[in-house]
C-alpha cells in the first residue's frame, strides 16, 4: 500500500508542488509521522494534513522540518512563500464566490418579501404611479380625478370606501372625497411619526436597563450582590510553559505528543541499535517524564520504556516505520531504560546511565 494519499485534484499547482517536496524530504529522512511530530513539536495530525495538502503548514513548522531533515531553510522558505501566496489567492476566490452566493440569496429573499400577495388590489401599482401609490407619490392629485371622459371617475374611491374621520370635501370635489394632503402636511405627519417612534424607543431602552440591572427595591430592602470569591493562591508549583499540559506523576501513561512534552522540551538521553532499528530514551525535564522511541524499524517491532520504580509502557511499529511509548514519571534523565523486541525475535536495551 502506498505511504502517501493522492493529493486533492483541486489543489493549486504551486501548493501541490510544495506538498510533494515536503513528502520527498520526509521520505529521504526516513522519519515516520510520529517521529517527525516528536522532533518538530507539531502534532501528528497536523503533519498528516500538511503532507496531504489539506492545510498549508505555518512557517515555524517548515523551519523545524528543515532542521530535522538537514535541509537548507532558505530554499524551503522560498517555496513556502510562493505556496502561501497561491493558497491566499485560492481562499480569496472562495470567499468572493461565497459572498456572491449570499448576495444573490439576499436579493431573491428581498424580492419575495417585497412582492405583494396575489389578489391584493392594494398591492397593485397603477399605471404611471411610481412607488406603488395610486396616481403617484403621496400628496399628489389622483391622475384620474383631473381627466375627462368615460374613464375619468375610474380612479376615484367610492363614498363607502372613504375612511371615517375625513374632513368635508373641498370646493369643486364630490361629496365623500377628502382633499389630498399638501407636501408640507405629509412631511409634518412623517416628522410626528418619527418623534413618537423615537420616544417609544427611548422608553424601551430605559425599561431594558432597569430589568438588566435588577432594580427591584430601594433603601435597606435591596439585597447586596454576593461578591465573587477571590481565587486562592496556587500551591501546585511553577506554571508550565504554553502548550505543556502535565508534569511528573500527571504525565504517567500519557501521550508525550498530546501533552506537549516533545519537540523543544525533550532530548535523547540514551540510545542503542538493535538490528537495523534505533531505540532511544526521550526525556523531558519540563514534564519530569521519559518515553521510549524506535525508528528505522519494521512492522511488528516493539519498544518498551521502564522506570526505576517498575512502571512500564510499550509501543508497536506500524506502516510509519517508527513508534514511541506513553510516558513514565522519572525524577531525572537516568531514571528510565528503553528496550526493543524486533519481529525476528532479536532484543536489546539502552545502556544503564
């Protein structure tokens, strides 16, 4: 089965070339994903995404990869910068496409909202009536009321349809037809409506503020708000660096990668060769823990780590050609031993420190 998955078809050519170059560097180094994660300080999941073209690695990960593989960082950084520009352009195109889709959906929704219900005579626009008002904008005379001939009365409301409370008809107008408001009157009505709406809004804001502040009493009847308890001073020791999640006994049985104990916080304190495989004791002074690692191994090989107190864990090699164990809590770098058992039966351990 091939080690790498096929890169996505929609990947930008510049990003595809960069991801392929990263794969060649990892293959040439002989490191598996687990060992690469341990030595660079970036998680195994992250490297799987970087090497499969699903995520562009940050510059820090590229510099760490250059260091562990012996690659010139300047050349690798140049390729990363080109890939980063292509990646940004692809994201920008995607964002613009999504924005256009949202705009189209909003326009369609507004069109549906503004369309009058079917069969509603009040929603139909009269001929030559901009804005949907019969006969023109508010305040203008009904176009049909100034015409002559058979269609002159078509636009006039019937007496029974005239709203109650209108004043008497003006001169020259039939009974029941109220005079159209002048532009000044229309503006005055709109201004009054806005003033009323503003007052209502202020009252609503004031009422909301009263409810949120919990003003339900006055004087001595008001109950004091309970003060939040102040945090007690910590007695658990010095704070851990960012990304480190355990120390000492809390690290026992934990994955060093998940707990942030690898990368810059770990070093190899003992090693040995068993057959073609290299076994190491990895120790983190920050976490107060150690773990075993095996590289250049074969499927079925195992590595074990034991502490002086008798605690032990093991890990098995899969298709990545390397593996590491969970951690054991140790007081110092000499407190653990790593051993390997190969698939062919050969065994060996790191020397005593």
